[in-house]
C-alpha cells in the first residue's frame, strides 16, 4: 500500500501557473545554457530586498548551499535550536559536527529564547537559526534577529539564518544589519512556498565579502536554465501568493478546530504553514499506531516527554484524512 507523506512543507497548491508558463516558453531554448536569467533574478531580488547585487548569490538548492558554507568555514561545534529537522540533522551528520542545542519550550509556544541562544553561541563556530523554525513554525522578530547578529559579530562566528519557510509568514529580516555584518547570511529556497523543488535553486543574502568568498565554491552551471526563469515568474505572481496565504490560513483554522475536539491532543498553530500537534505522554502509542495507516510523519518529544507531530499544511483532502486517522486512533485508545 502506498504511504502518504505528511512531512513535506511544499506549497499544497503546487507551482504558480505563471512559473509553469515561463518554463513552457523556455523549452524552445533548452539546447543552450545561459546565465542571463540568473542575472535577472539577482537584480530582481536585490531590488526587492533593498540590498546591493554583490550581497546575493545562488546555489543548487538551500541544502547544498548550507553544506558549502560548512565546508568553507570548517566548524567543529555548531549551535542549533531543538527540535531540528531531518534536513538539518542530515547535514550535521554529513559534516560530523558536535551539536550544542537550545530547546524550544512548548509552554512558550515553541518560541526561541533569544537570550539563551545568544549565551549558547559562545564557544561555537557556527550557529544555525531557522526563522520561522522549520519544525515548530515559530517566528523570531527582526529586533531579536539584530540582537543575535550583534552577538555573532562580537564572537566572530558564522550565523546562518535559514528562512526556508519565511515566505509563508511575510516576515522580512533586517537586511541592512545583516549585509553589514561579518559572517551572517540569510538562506532561502524556492522549494517550499514556490513549490519548485525539482529545479533545485536556493540563494543567500549577506555581506559582500563573505558572499564573494562563498561564490568561489558555487558553480552557476549547477543551476539549470529553467530554475531562475520559473523563480522570478513565481515571485512576481501576486495572485499566487495571495491564494496561498488564504489557503494556509483557512486550513490552519480547520485543523485547529477539528483537532481541538480530540481529547489528549493539543494543537499549536504557528505563523507559518506548520502546526505542532502534541499528544499527552500517556497516549504515546498514537504515533506507533499511525504507521499502521501508512502515514509518514515527523515527530519529536518536548521537554516533558510528550510526543509531538510536526504537521505542514497539506491539501484539504489530506488534512481531513489526517484528522480522521488521529480521531479514529484516539477513540480506539479511549482517550
């Protein structure tokens, strides 16, 4: 039986129609490789974010860019909030890094304690700051990010602000402060909100000197001609953005209301497209039973050993199916 994957945070509406049309138009030119579209995308992003073009650089996906940053900086100890995603876990394992963690507290809606994070940076070589958090979906304010950037500069460490899910929130980081930092970069992708994961395109925004150093490790020929063309079309599609955000809000409200009816289940609704569903620890078998229904989910345990499910918004049909399965299992266990 086919497994249903509830771990992907890709836009459930799929790619923008304008992005699809841009790819169709480009097919006739696929015989030749050109960096012209990539340069157009750089100009567009720099103008939109109010930064110099020298502050922007591209790579073959955000995970590949993160891995390149770690290869260049050669850290031994890295700071990252817990829980961390499978994606981050795989990258840290690949580079055999010692982890220092700062845990998110469920009683504080999984919002990162900035003072605790800044204190924990001391003695680390690199810090990864997902914003919004890629497991809990919690968001850090621009003011708090400035505080973290200031501390990173003071300690002379590399800080990667991973904004894989930022487009779902509309938040804007303090780019002026970041581009004037020593080694702080914002990492973004077109794989999640824009649903262009198959084209493998990500980018960074940071101080020109550090970005230039990273560019020596990037090869533009890793990026196919379709990716930047589809990316700029998707970014310019205001209707697509509006439909996506309305859909996400409607589905979050639906899930929160339906899950609230199930005893022993608590739903945390984040500013992004991610919900955290916490199960009381006496009902820990819920996760085990979910596998019987061929569902693939991401789970973690909170500070008091409750099982939590990371749930990115899916299509309405899949969201409704997930609620039915949770309810069925819960009722069977007499929750």
